């Protein structure tokens, strides 16, 4: 993955999907039918073939997994290890956003490269150029044993 400092067109980011954050590069964005899309290049990882579309192409078969790439099962297990009983809540809309504080910060403050921002925050603090006054609320779930 190229360093974001070396190429101003490459933004270090992640794709948040089903509770996991996959490291990626967002190469560009485009608007289609009033929806913004990002051209995403994801770091390689092993995904179950049940979830992959091959369009009838023959995929080469390897004998073992390459150690430098993680399996989706490892990514899921790692995401559950990292204080899975801690989540962050938006103080404006009170929605539980993510187990990652930076994801909740992006929800509150928006980003220069992405138009999404908390609608409730904009109602209270319409100035998008400044960060929101309120910060994410840490929510700790009790784990029964």
C-alpha cells in the first residue's frame, strides 16, 4: 500500500462492512444517481469463495494460504478481541456507530473526501468547517459469565 504522504491522490482509509474495517486505498470518488461512490482498492485477504463472484472464470488453485495475507476468519476474530464490549455512540443522534472511536469521529465531523456527516449535528451546529463540540460517548456492554 502506498503511503498517503507520497501520493496526494491516495487517501488511506478503510471500508467498514459487517462490523469489520478492511484497510484500503480510496483512489477517487464519483457521483452517480445522487449517490457518491469511492473507487476502492482493498488490501488482499482470503475470503470464502461462497461470497465471491468469478463470472465463470477459472481461478488458479494454491496448495496453501500465503502467510502474508490474512483469512477473513482471522479478521473477524481480531475484531472481536479488541474490546468488543466497547462501542461508541454519537452524542447528537444517539446512534451506536462503531467499536472504533475514529469511525464515530468521522460520523460526527464528516471528512473532506466524503460528504456524509451526522444530520442531527448539522441541525445543532451547521458550520461543517469546524469539528463538532460534542465527542463520541463510550458505551460499555456488560458481559455475562
